[in-house]
């Protein structure tokens, strides 16, 4: 009573073939064949989804790290739209914070003394301080730059367009009455200050001009020559040249 026909059904995705038996008794053969085709089609869909997931979880060179699809740059997935994983984000934030210099109220003066112009400019902007700012002892940025003879800082401070600010800087004295010229450590720094209008006749709280203060410093330095080294010799030479320059100013005709 029963007769069967064998139908070859093949799935190109699976690369296999299946045989189905259709029954000519009633509609059972057609229904069985339809169910079988539905099953094969479902397997095709599942296979396509699996392949897509595997491909998306891989990196450009086909390798994965830790089974999570992270490539050697610490990015999840692949392509230009990849985003950093949380550990990589934390590391990047820490590195960024380490690169940013810590700032406090003393930073501008430290930067001026170190000759670090970018940090000086940045710190003044962050702290919202003018270039004429002075600390609790009246010590200005021009004092700090003159102390260490940083030409770039001196030039930037006195290049201000506002003549009133420039005059304020040049005339400013600290709590002991010392001007920027009193603080100058080299002849070059003193020449720069004089050229921009610094007054060499200003007396400090001890009644000394910049020349008299440097002469006293030179005399004290020469008396302490027991432990001299090359650095001391260089500093002594700089001080002698500075005194000679300041002396020459007094000999100029009025």
C-alpha cells in the first residue's frame, strides 16, 4: 500500500545532502516534506548567525585575546569605530593626569625661576593671576626670573602692551625693598632690566642700591673660598661681571 519516493535536498551552507521520504497515502508525504524543508532552512539561518558572531568577535589579523575579542591595542571588536575597554580607559585617564603638572599658588613663581614659560603662562591662566602678581613677601615673577637670569621669562613679562603694568613690574620691590635689579644674578639680566627702564638708584630697606648689595655679596663670596669648586668659580665670575656693569652705570654722564 505504501510507495515511497526519495527526494534529494541539499543545503549549500551545510555542504550536506538530506533524503526525505514522501508518502502517497493521503497528505502525509507533502506535510513531512514541508516540515523537513523548514528544518533545513532553520539550520541555514542558525549557521549564518553563528558565522556572523564569530567574525564580529575577531580582530583584523584573525586572532583574539582572552576570548573576548580584544585586540593588541586594547580595543574591543574591529574597525575605526572600536572603543577602549574599561581598563584601558582608566589607564589612559591616569596617564593623562600624570602628564598634567600639579598646580598650586606657588606654581607661577616656580615656573619663572625654572625658566618654564609654557607652565608659567598656563598657571597664570588657571589661577587667574596677572603678570604683576606678588607673593606674601612682595616677591614678583620678574624678581624670580631675574634671580635665575631667564631671558625668555624676562622678555615675555616685559613685552606686555600695557605700559602701566610694565612700569609696575619694573618698580616693584619686595618686603625688604629689593627691586628686580637687586635680584639680578648676571650682567645680562641687569642689562636687560636697565634697558627696559629699571631704576638702578633704588635703595632697599638696608639703604643699599643694587650695586652696593652686589658688592657686599661679592665680598662675602670671596671670603668663603675654602671649599671652592668649578661651579663656585663660575658663579664668582658672573658676580664680578655684574658688579663691573653696575659700577659702569654710576660713571655714566647724567
